[in-house]
C-alpha cells in the first residue's frame, strides 16, 4: 500500500515544479518576442480565466494550505495572503513552498488520512477527512487549475470565483 505522504506530497511538489517551469518558458517566450514578461504574467489566456499571476498564487496557496492542514505545523511555511504578487515575489513564494514541502516527512502525514480538518473555500468551510480533502478534491484539491475549470463546486456561481482583476 502506498503511504499518504507518497500519494500527496510528491504531487504538490510536481505541481509547483511544473508551475516554475511554465514561468521559465513564458519568460523565455516573452524575451524572444520582445514583450515585457510582466505583461504576459498579468495576461489571461481566455476572458473567464484568471491571469497567470493569479494562477501561480493559487497554486502556491493550495500547496501551503495543504502543508498546514496535513502537518498541523505552522513552522514549515508562512501563511500567504491572496492578492496580486510581482513575478519576483511569485518565484520566491514558489521556491519557499517547494523547500517547505521537501521538509514534510512521512511521519508528519502518514496515519492522518482519517483525521478531520476544517477547510475554507469561496466563503464556505467544511469539516472533511484529510484524505477527502487532498485526494478527492473535497473541497481543497492539490490541483487548483483543474478544480477551477472543471469541478462542479466552482462552476456553480461566477460570483464565488476569486478574481484579482476584473475581466476586460
């Protein structure tokens, strides 16, 4: 049987590494096109999607919240406010969160699958098992972009989606 740690922590690490790689590629693309990366960082791929800056922030927030919920250790990573961050701040938050995830040991999370944790999202909160919270996307998933665009709970109401920028 695969441990809870092995099921959750590597997924969060990979998600942040992928986000970092996407930022590197987007920055290289902007440089090749002679476009300021800051304009790409604040852009939306489609009108109803959050800008790249918000996508990065949400990914980091979800990973940090996951660390706090699963380990109940506030010393591993500081809380982060949901707001617009610069490219440099976002990169620093990605690296800080990756370092914190690497410090999460199996003994910090294994055996806690059925512990009840309180999670909040979209002005609502729920008490769910750590397993449901992390593996079944109820209501805090490890992949916010998937959740944001495909999960029925987030598609229910436009007014509940967290927007940093108003659509153009």
